[in-house]
């Protein structure tokens, strides 16, 4: 299948590599072309523009950073280049409002749209073990299902409305952020009473909270290790903003989201936007006047 992959950051590069390994003809584009060199060595073709990558593609995948990037790249150029009948698969975490707009715009142009955001960190993407939430018209989802299976340990169907997958991703990222914030605050509490974050979190991970989120992010908090970032704190701030906007649109109170928003904003104010969002622990420690 002729595939275009747009956006080769820490997640997208591994995903594109798995499509190449699956035997597909993959053309890639990224703002910084140099990051595409390993994929070219594996057999990908590097396009000079996003529109150039999309020309003649049967399916275009994108893993872009935010609403603004999706609007600029997909609505600004890629849709005009795609042939009628092609399918666009969005893996980015985007707002509910943009998911609705993309569905309308694609439908008007005779182009399929599948909302397929992912759960997983860069190493999981590279291993092809993501969890992908997929929604869209059944024929479009079925057409790209084999491609999604190359990227995922499991594809979770979420119906025919692209908004459903988008809001599941938003809700899931909110839960991750809330878990990190709760571990950060609890670790600050135990440290203030002489129990290290490592000792406290080891007990929690071995008893009450053995899920991957607690093990991965708890491990980072225990080690005070937030670089390299698997998911930047600035992106976490963006995604909590998406949750709050989606909640406001339907009059859904989310008081914990407001607390999390403020903690992330405080972290950004400290200059921590580029560290992993497990670095929320630094704010919790600073509030308690704990060093390190």
C-alpha cells in the first residue's frame, strides 16, 4: 500500500518504521528533514513537503504535536494533495472541536477520516506495541485496520464518530496526569516525614498500584529522572487544556483537572516544559520546601 507518514518525532519515527517493516511503500515528511534519514536508510522516500508526501497516497498517517500543527499541515496542504478516496489517519491528540471539523472537512472532499490516537511512550511505539483507539466510518476503519495492527498490540474500536476516539485519548491523558500529580504530592508528604520517594513508591507499586502508569512514572519520580522526556510536560499541559475545553463544552465539572492545570502551569513557569511530565514531582517538592 502507498502510505504517507507526516510527523517524525519521538513517536512518529518508530510508527513509520513499523509500516516500512510491514512491506509498505512509505513516503515521509517532517519539518526537520534530518530526522528522516534513518527511515530513508530503511527504504522510505523523503518528500520535500507534506503535500508532496500525500500525492498519490492511499493512506496518510500523521503524528503531529497539537491542533495548530494539524490545522497548518493537514488542512493547510495535505487535504488538497490527497486523491479522492484516500484515507487520512490522525494519531495526534487533538481537541474535540478539531476532530469534529476534520470529520466534516474530509467528508465534504470525499476523503476518509479515521481518528486513531495512541497510548504508549516512544519505546512502545518503536516496538509496535501501542494501544490505538480507532473511530470513523466502518469501511474506512476496516481499510486501515491491517496498518493499525502493525503499530499496535491492540486496536480498540470506538464506533463511527471520530470524536469518540479523540475524547477517549483526552480522558486517558487526564487520568495519567492525575496519577502523576497524586504520586508527586504523596511522595512529597512521605519525604517530609523521612520516607524517601523511592521507598514509598516501591510499596505502592507492589501493593495498591501495580499498573504501568504507576510503575513507569513512579519509577521516574523515585529516581528524580525526567530526561530524556518520553512525553514533555508542555504537551501534558496542552492535553489537560483539551480535557477542560471538552468538559466545558458539555458542562462537565472536572475539579481535579483544574488542580492539575495549575500544577502544570507552575511547572512551565519554572522552565520545566521540556522535561517529562513526571517532573510534576519537582513542583510538589518545591511547594513543600523539600530539596532535590
